[in-house]
């Protein structure tokens, strides 16, 4: 039994990750934006994107105090 290897970094608010030495992916929490053959390409893409900030969901934004 093998354990999956996860390499994960953050750049400009995006997750940059690779599983089992596969392609590097640039993602938000809900979307995969792009895949790249190298970590450098993925980081350059994430750096070129506008800063990403997770938006609160409707349930979180309408809480009453």
C-alpha cells in the first residue's frame, strides 16, 4: 500500500499543488484553474493572477449577532 505524496504551496491566495509527482495545479477552494508540467510554470501563473480572497458564503455573511 502506498501513501499519496502531496506537495502544496500558496501563491497570491491560490493553492499550487501536485499529487504523486503529477502535474502542478493552480486552484481555489472550489475550482481548478490550470495545470502545468513544472512547479515554476504554475507559480508564475498564480503570481500573474489577481489576488484571490475567499468570499464568505451567504449563510456566513447573514449571521445575526
